[in-house]
C-alpha cells in the first residue's frame, strides 16, 4: 500500500512563512508546498532523510494538523 501525503491548509500557510527555521521538518513542509503530493519515499529522498526519520516527522506533523494522508493505493 502506498500512502500519498500532502499539506493541509494550515501546512500551506506555514510553508509560505518567510521566517521558517532550516530544520528537517520545514524542509519536508517546503517540499510538499512545491510538489503538492508525494509518497513517503519520495519525501525522504528529496529531504535527505532516512525512512525512519521521515516516518517520525510525518507522524509529528500529522498530529499537529500540518500534513495529511491524501490517499491509500494498493499496489
């Protein structure tokens, strides 16, 4: 199953704030602002994160209402 992630409205507003710190979480948010939807693997590759780091950051951001799982697709 492939999960596609995207920003919520709150995440879009946060991504466009010019005063964001240079952290892995904000790199991930910025990437999703440029590419509206992506898989966890694509996000990790672009942001230079391990699969575990990507999963942890996505879980934290989902809990804060910044990202959401958009679709689940069986392959």
